[in-house]
C-alpha cells in the first residue's frame, strides 16, 4: 500500500482503503479500480491523499490508530450532540451539559483504550472528511492527538480523561457561530474574526456551568488558542498561566488544522505540520511538548513515497518506535533506475536522510 496525492492518481490505480463520505457511508470501496470520473470526484470532494495498492508495495500495511467502529461511533456522537446543542441555542433553550457529559466521557474512554493498545506513531493522513463535517472530524482528531501526546507526556489516567473531554469539547462554542463565517474561504473581516474568537468564551461558559465537568476541562475550551508569548486569544495570557491541557490541545489543534484535508487548500504533510510547530516552539508552543509530539505522530507515515539523500527512492514500510524521523524504507529505485524492492532501515544508516516526500510531488522538500 502507498499514499498518493489525488493529483498524481492515474486511471486504473487500485484503491487500498475505503473512502467514506460525510454521512459515514462508503464513497469508494477498497479494491476499486479508479476511473477518471472517480478521480475528478475525489478532487471535487477536497480529498488530498488516498491509499493505493500495487505490486511494488505489497505487504506494506497501516494500522489505524483507533478502530473503525470507535471512529464511526465517535463522529456520530459528536455530530448528533453538537447539532442538537446548536438547534437548542437557536430556539433560545438552555443547554444542560450535565446531561451530555457522560456520553462524551464514554466516547473519550473508548478512544483512550484504543490509544493504549496502539503501539505505532499516530497517523491520520488519509482520513477523509468533507466540508460541513469538518468541526466533528476535527474534534475527534484533536482528541486523538491530545490523548497520544498527553500519554507520552506522562499524564495520569484521570488527567487523560479530563484532557480527552476537554479536547472533544474544545470547539463546542463554535456551534453558536454562523456556519457561513466558519466556512468562509476568503479572508475574514475584523468583525468576523472577532466573532470566531468568541467560540472560546462561549464554550467555557457552557462547560463551566456543568457540575459533572471539571473546571480544568472547561478551561480547555477557554484557553486552547492562548499562546506562550501572549499572542493568543481570548485573553492573551502567557506561559504557565495557560494550563497544561490547553497547551497540549493547542498543539493538536494547529497540527490537525494544517495537515487535515480541507476543501479550500491543500493539506500539508506531517513533516511540514511539525516544522510549523517547531517554528513556534518556545514562543507560541511549549518546546518540550513539541518534542514529545514529534515522537508521537508519524512524521513519515507508512506508505509515503520518499526520496533519500543518496539518490534512492522508496516507500515508508515500517515505523521505528519513538524515532519517527528514521523509518524503514522499501527501496524501489536507485539513481532513477527501478530495482528489485528491498528494505532499508534508516536507523542503521544514519548518514542517509529523507530529502523529499514524493506524494505531494515537488512541493514537499524536507527542510531539516
Ligand atoms: Fe478553537
């Protein structure tokens, strides 16, 4: 299996993993031979990457971070409840978060148990979602990244549960913001941006009233856009005034926002997403946390096509634990000539580095 940018897909490429649409139903099934029309449709849907199966990459498989059933159940719960809350708000009804919190806690516990049994670095590169479901999928992804980072950072089980609930509800305040503003492709006006910023205050107000939700969890909604140097919002607080959960969620939020499939712009690859976090490490984000995050996510996910510094090219076939920048590569060509595929472990060849990721063609030069 290998990952391909939709822009480099060819007719008759064989789909390696099913693609789901916004209603969780299958858009294209695994094993389908792609037609021109299907490729066009994927582009229209805003899909950036897909998995394809071919002879050269046979036996390369990716394990999902969380089970498909957990994923579907989580998205359904988030979608149902966020939609209900939004409708109640429109009708001027008060929201009883105490009623809803056990449902969300249950989802968080299921995700957490899947994360505990997952041994690999986290990769959600090809997860496909569409425009109007963005906030639901994003809430799930942020929960997964936050829990994986919190675990790596040494948080206790109780802390992980609080963090998870804060992560799944971090953008709950967005239900009160008009969808046209949230999905606007053009640059936002000052007023529109001020309105979007309000989601932190709205979310905090909703959550802090609930007796069953800890105040720290409520602060996740309040503080996840705050930055170490005071450049964030809503209050512009600094350093240790920002709670550790909010710092974790802030990193997960930015990473998912830039690496996730969005209709109006191309998703960045994980190595680029991480570069972005590193560029803000110590100013906007906690440096130690960014370090821990780099050991948590798959910088070069399994199936990614890469070029090496010695002229060889191949596909990532295995991760190497914490050493997420040095995976095992199945070499497919040397100096532009095809060779019989073989594995090269970058942990055993430290002088060789990954110089570019071919999936996004020439646009993804590795800068470190
Ligand atoms: Fe947010």
